[in-house]
C-alpha cells in the first residue's frame, strides 16, 4: 500500500491526513502542498497517526514541503504522529524542526467547519 492523503480546511488551516506508507515511490504530498500553496494557503497540519512507515525519501519530502511553506511565510505542524514515525523524528532530530501537536480534537474530520477532499 502506498500513501493516501485526505485534506480538509479548518478555519485558515489545511489539515492533511496521511495514511499508509510515505516512500520514495510517492510524491503526492509534495504535489498536494504545492497546489495548496498556489491557491494561497500558508498554514498546514499533517496528521500522521495512521502513517505506518516513512523512508529516507519520505523524510526528504517532509523537509522539502516544510522549506517551501516556510519560504512563503507559512507554517507546517505535525499532528499526533504514530509511534514509529515519532521515534524516527526523534532519532533524526527532526522533532526539533517540526512543531508536534498532541491533541487531535480541534482538528477532527467531523468538524462542521471542514470540507473534506481526497488529494
């Protein structure tokens, strides 16, 4: 299984849920973020509770989108990473780069202010 992305808007933040495996074979995340950036979005949260695996290229994708967003004055945060992803972020010290949010309640998919879309 590859990666599946689902995005929804909550106020002025784009919340992207990443499910599956983020690997060298998939550039969906980068392409999706770039489309949102083109449309003027600047605030992003990546929900990673269902991300089961990420390889070094997947980490590169994360850093690439982070740099793209920051260069345009935006912000990228990570929401509730899975235990495996959290450990990898800690080992690579990327947990010092990304702000990691622990509480998913404000960003739940069933929020009335959200419009879900698969990207």
